[in-house]
């Protein structure tokens, strides 16, 4: 006997299935919308907008840009301070006489220079116009010093204020940034170079990076010394040397691992804020602030022979020039240096 389904029952089942299908489609669409909203929300948190600072911390990004817009007036009110310093670059065929000076950056001071692992040239400097929360900037050139792009140096672990940056490549190929933090003096008094307090010391600290922009602090301090500024670090043989400035005096300290330094000796009484480079023939040339920018050579890092003359021949007239940062490039040398008002 052939059984024929009841038409009403068939219609009811069909309508129920149709409603269930619509409900499932609506649920799928709703879930898709929720997922899209969540994805954009997550991406939005990680991407800085016009305001590049959140919760007073720099945004961690490999993009080279400043944390803030530059201020238009001196933020510390020091007419001889770094707000009134500019960075210039000059070139040389032999690494001894530099010329062709041109300005590359305003409101910056105390530069150091390095060739990054990918071949680009990077200059690190004190940033004096409140563009960087860290107080430091990096300028990178992809054409060996002909053009530059600048941005903030950032710290991934904690916000650290520092001065007088110095950068090296470690034996492992990472970028180590050294910088000075200053000892606190009662009432904010300036230190007396003729009568330093031995209990109040400036400190060299360091941080590591793989991209040259974001740095992670290393524990402890590298060296502590009263009135110390401007570390200049280089490896000579198997030993790391750092040359520190105490006013006009240049002092050598040394280390076997580039992390823990000990006092060696005074290099010179009059001529500091140095930068030392390898010449490729077993000698090392130390550029320093003397009468303009002068130089001396060494083989062992402790005994130097002075060279005659000024290394920059066409610095802006009527200005103080100092803080040399030279590096060898494919067609000679370039030097970044500071220009300040008399």
C-alpha cells in the first residue's frame, strides 16, 4: 500500500526548515561581522595615529618617525644648550681633511655614527626639541650620507632619559647603545668641574637593538665616574676601550667584554669628546674637540701621536665645532659633527 504524506504536515516541516535555514544564515553573517570588528579593533590598537604617544610611552614600531612634533622654543632655557646646536656633515677622500660641510639636522647634539648590519649609515644624537620621549634620535642614510631620514630612539622595556649616545656593533652582530645618566645633585645645582663631589657620579648605561630604533635596556651600569660625559667606545685587538671626558680631559677605560670597564689612564689634559676609528693598517685615529676638531693616532689604545692641523676646513664661521663622528664609506669618509653658537 502506498502511503501519501499529509499535505499540512509536509508544509509545516518545510516552513520549519526554511526558518531554520534563514536563522543559520543570519547567525553566520552576524559572526562574520563580529570577527571583522574584532580584527580591526586589534589592528587599531597596534597602529599609532596622529598622536604617536600613548600613556606617556613611545609606540614600539620599526617605522622611523618622531614621537612628537618639535617645540618652537627652547624647552630648558639654556642659550648655550643643545636646542641651539645643529648637526653638519662633511666629506673627505683620505679621512684626514674634511670639507663640503652642510647642515643635516637642527636642535641636535653629540652625534655618533655607525654602519648598520644591512649597510645603512646611522647617526645617533641628543634630541633637544622634545621630539623624542627618550631624549635621543637616530638619523639613517641609505646613500652613504647624501640624504637622511630621522626619528626617535625608543626603549622597549622602560622609558629612559639619557645623553651622549655612543653605538657599536657587538661581536654577535647586535647594536649596543651606550649613554650617560647624570647623578642627582642637591637643589639641582650644576657640578663644579674644579671641585667635583666624589660621591655623586655619572653613569654609563647600555641597551641592545636589532633594528637600530627599538632598544632593550641591559642590567646594571658599565662605568661610574664623577663629571664623566661623552663615551667613545672601540675594540682594539682583543680589548674594548672607552674614552670618557672630564671637562677638557680625556680618560681611557677598558673592558674585556664591552660591559664592565675599569680605569686605565689620562690620555690628554686638553682635548676631549673624542671619536676613535680604525684606519685599516693597524692604526687607530682619534678625533677630538681641541682647537676646532683635531686628531691623534694610536696602535695600542693608550699611547697617542698628535697630528697637525684642523680636520674640518670649512666649518661655519664664528661657530663652535665639536663632537666629531667620522666613518669610512665607499668613496672616502664622511664626518658628522656639531655646530654651536659662540
